[in-house]
C-alpha cells in the first residue's frame, strides 16, 4: 500500500512493533497509519479513543507479554490487550519501571 492521501492517524516505528503512536486525537473506528520510513500503510479498527501521542495496539497482546516498540521491549502487558485497544497505564507497565513498587 502507499502512504495515505491525508495525514496519518498514527505512526509506526519498525516492522514487528506491537503498538503505534497516535498522530492526533483518534476516535473508535477505522484509522490509517504509516511507517516513519517506507511507503506502507496500516489500517486498524480502533476499539477506544486514543489521545494524541498515546499508543494503540496493532496486534493482540496477551497478559504477561512484552510490548515491542522501536523494535525493543518498552513495556509489559498487565492485562490482555486486543488489536485496536488503547494501550496505556491501565493495561501495561513500563519496562523501565517494571520492578518498581511505586
């Protein structure tokens, strides 16, 4: 697929990433995103609103699984996450702070 004709709804960093980043406030429904490099687009059906700069799931993520972004482990899923879900503190814990008790 080619880059979207309008501004993308979300951005992807690397192939294999499990989450994308909202490029604007997004509402439930179909949204198109693109990779920072390359021409490929990705279409996702959002299940929830996702604020600008926050993450959305590109794939199902099981509870306890690592969450990959930038090609690296960035978080740990604390609940099951479905493709198209809003990904934030209610369902992930930062990999950096995973052992913190705060």
